[in-house]
């Protein structure tokens, strides 16, 4: 499926940052359409396609745009979050390399809609090639007259290697020159965000969907996906998978198809069968192969299994996998990346790691569950609140720990 990703014909004939590409993809028309419609109609269209944020939490996009638009402050900001530092998540990188004009068009439409004259792109520090692509695309948009002092200016900021800097308020602190520590919410970014001004922050993929919506229309957008979640999702397949990579798929696709079909994952790619699927990234939920075969890529459907689409990371593990080691690796990641600002997360992530490194998971199961509850209930931000998700989901699925009947 080619919507967010350009059709191969366009891709092969036009450079990703060229004016020709802007026209071929319909983004020049999208920009004009959105500006002609005006802020209220733009937000109504976003509401009509039920666009949820693609950065992980699926928060209704229209609601954020309306809140920022309605703020009476003279200075407002829009931010593209391209920090993308969670293990297994690499879809924004692919999107920005292949078509940076899509999210940048969405970012400019956002600025005009909410009344911001300045936009920021916060890009993961290790993504130097992506940053170059973004800068080239901004040059093209400057030549087009969309970017500049008379319109909207865009500044690109590079992250410095901290996963926590992707959390929206930590990201604001990072841009402001402070340590990337999350702020207590409320106040929410829509009221007091970057430099304590009303701020709209969106994921790269969310903004690319905005460009597509106004390059076409609501009916076109809703023609794929489900009624509850129209459109497509970028999915990053990794781990034991024959064809790892980023795929654009309609919401509602069966996870089984995504994992096994040859046009997508093509199975484990090893001689061993599938043992587990980590759905939604490092802070996601482990599913058994049976659950994965029953589930669809859809928020409501995955919720039945206690899982979520998250940022679209799907990691596969075959029967050669030592699940305890995988969980220890995840625990080490969260313990390393915790900013240390609040106790439940600072101490909780370390305690979980100690238990797992000491191979005492089953002996200390009740303690781990207590820790997970405290972290979920009392941590300041999403990192601490979700750091134990994968562990708890794995402990609750005894079949993940069994050897297969026959390999
Ligand atoms: C620890 C942590 C890391 C995050 N990293 C990212 C990220 O790299 N990219 C992103 O878009 N959102 C990330 N988020 C979510 C952002 O805080 C925010 O919700 C998102 O950028 C909003 O955009 P969306 O509504 O378009 O998804 C992260 C959240 C947490 C708690
Ligand atoms: S939950 Fe963790 S990462 Fe988030 S503020 Fe607290 S210590 Fe920092």
C-alpha cells in the first residue's frame, strides 16, 4: 500500500526533496486547500478522519489542534517529534528519508491552523542522514515561499542520545537548553509547552497524514482502514523475521498476515517456529503466537489482548529465544534511560533489573508485580508508567515459557 510512502513510480522519477515531488504528491494543493479552508474547517476534517497520534498514545489530533488554536497567546509553537529512540521503532526514519515533504507540509499546515509563526523539528541525534534530508526539504520549501520570516520559520534541533527526550515536555526542556526531564502535567503543552507558550507537538507520521488528507479529502482518507481508525499505519517489523523493515498497512489488517505473508514479514526466517510477539515496542505487550494470529492491527481489537498499536513496532521471537534474557535487556534499557527525576521509576527500573539479572524472576514474581503497579501509578511520565508492561505481560502468559511440543 502506498499512501504515506510514495508510489514507486513517483519515487523513482523524483528526488525526495524536489519541487517536482511536492507537486506529484499533491502537497502543493494540500497546502493551498488547507489555507483556503481556514482553521475551523481544517480541524473539522481532521476530526472526521478520527486521526489519532501515531507517536504511541493515539491521542485525538483534532482535540490538540483546537486547544492550541483557541489559546489567546500571541506566541505559539508547533513541533515535529522525530526523536524516535525506542528499540524496535524506526518508521519515522524511513518516512523522513523517503518523503520528508509529507510531514513538513503537515507541520506548516499545523502552524497556519493554530496560529504559530515558528516551528521546530526535533530529530534523533544519530539520524544524521535524516537531518540532512530534512534540511534539504526545508530549503525547497523556502524557495517555494512557504518557509521564511513572512510565513513560518522552521528550526531543526538535534537530540543528544536520550530516549526520554522524545517525551514531549522533556523535548521542550531540551530545546530550551535544560536537561531533558519531563514536566509534571498539567499544565499540558497545548496551554504551556515550549518556552511555556501554547504548543502543538505531533509525531512525524501524524503530520504526514495531515498532508495526505488535504492532498485528497476525507472520503479518500477513510477508504482504507477501519471505521474507528481510518487510514494506514507504518509498522516496523524486526527480530526473527524473514523480511524485516517498515511496511505501510491498512488499519485492521490481521497481525498473522503481517507476520507470515511473503509481501510482509514472511515468517520467522529461521527453522524455528514463532514463540512470541512483542507488540508496540519496548514498552509494549508480549502476545503468544495464538493471540497474534487472532488479533488485528486495531486499537480496539488489540485492547482485548491487553495490547496496543503503540508506535507500530512489532518484534518477533522464535523458539531459540531465551525470553529471560530479552526481558533483562529491556529492563536494562529502561534503567539506563530513566531520567531519575522521580522515585518509582528511578528505583523501580533498577530493582527490576537486579531481579532479572539475578535470574530470580519467578521467585520474586509478587515483588515485581508490586513494583510494576507502583511505577505505573506513581511515575511522572510515560517511561516509568510503561517500563514494566512487557515484563508483566510475559509473566502473565505461561505458554511463552514452555518448550514447543516439537521443533
Ligand atoms: C519516554 C517517551 C518517549 C517518547 N518518544 C517519542 C518519540 O520519539 N516520538 C514521538 O512522536 N513521540 C514520542 N513520545 C510521545 C510524545 O510524548 C508525544 O505524545 C507525541 O510526540 C505526540 O505526538 P502524536 O500525538 O502525533 O503521537 C514519547 C513518550 C515517552 C513517554
Ligand atoms: S517516570 Fe522515569 S523518566 Fe519519567 S520523569 Fe520519572 S524518572 Fe524520569
